[in-house]
C-alpha cells in the first residue's frame, strides 16, 4: 500500500544530504511541559489571591459538612444501644450476686 505521507526523520539525522530537508529537530518536550506547569501554578496562585484577597486560608472557603441529620440518626441508635448496654450490666451484676450468695450459703453450711 502506497501512502502520500512525506518523509520525516525524527529519531535520527540522516547522513545523505538529499534527505536532510526531511529531518525535524527534536523538540524539548520536558522544557515546554515545565513552562506549561509553571504557568498553571502561577494562574492558580493568582486566582487564589484574588479569591482570598491576600488574606485567610482556602480551607475557610470550603463549606462545612452538614452533620445535624447524622447526629439525629445516630442518637436514636445510641439510645437503643445504651438500653441494651445497661440491661447487660444489670444481668451481669445479678449473676455475680447470685454466685456470691451461693458461696456464702456453702460457707455457712460448712461451719
């Protein structure tokens, strides 16, 4: 298949003088990328200064999360959990008291 694309030498410089017009100088991609990144950083700094008027911190501009509904939902669950927790503690105390009474009765019978 024949294509109509012109010759282009990008990876190496041809030694034949007739092919030299088709040689392309390698571009400095790293330098161009660094310049572009620096421009973006400068624009961001300028924009930040414009927003804050040179004062304050960007964290102050971020809205706080709304958590009142979360507190409300968790509060119900915590109440239920607290009831279960209290009843469990009461059961443990009652079991310990029963064991203590049994031990005391056994000691009295042995004497």
